[in-house]
């Protein structure tokens, strides 16, 4: 989690340097947003954390790239049972890079701005199962990738002119559809 926070701080600091250089050169920079979020993924009830960047391409429309990490620790993937010298458990991680468009319904100046999103992404999952039987431990790993379509929506609640809170939900269409829901913080520049 510290790495995500460090990346967010670097993005915000880097954006300030870029804005200063562009304002001195007289070029107009498009409005945009950086975000960090956390929540839950319904497939297996895993936690989720991620970061995102959005650039306004038209009034009320933003192009968005988000990267989500969802994971579950030992015993969250399987039942994690122990029976007659047999113990079983597992761990998983899922990576979801996604490109989307956000359509906002009200002015940027409103304190609460509802939005809908639609996009495409890639779900990259890895599951590691561990079994111990009579003191012998074995493990196996399974890996899968799927292209997904995602739809969702949420609210941008501006606490200040540039910072806010963004609760949202996204539904992903895979062979086993799932949802990611949660909330995050964002920083908007103009």
C-alpha cells in the first residue's frame, strides 16, 4: 500500500512541475484527474486497491486509465481446511488494467458530480494452491487472462476545488461476471 501512496505523491508532484512549465510557455493544458481507490471485488470477496489518471477530452467527457490490484491471502481462495494430517489453502492476485470513458452529468463546478463509465480491460489472474499432507507440502499455480468490458458509475464529491472523494461501482463482463466497488480520493487540475 505504501508503494501506491508513493506513486500517487510522485504523480501529484510531477503534475505540479508540468503545470508550472506549461504555464510559463503559454500552452493550454487539458484538465485532468489523478485518483487512488480501495474497495472490494465480488468474485471471491477480495480486497481491491488501485490508481487512475483521467484527461478531459471534451466538456463532460474524460478518457481514463485505471490499474486495479485485487488479492486474497492464504485460506481465502479455498476453504483452508485441516483433516487427518491434510491441510489446504491458497492465495490469489488479480491485475486489471482498464481504459474507459467517464461521462459526467453536471458542471465541473458542482460540489457533487455523478458520472457513468464504460471501458475495456484485461483481467490477469493467478491462483496458488498449497497442500500439506503428512508433512509433505506441494503447491500448484494456475494463471488466466481475459479481455473484459466494464460499465459502472459513481459520484465525484468535491471537498475543495481540486480534491475530492469518489465512491463508485464497476461491473466486469467475463466468463464469470464480477463487480468492483469502493471509494477513493482524487486530485483534479485545470
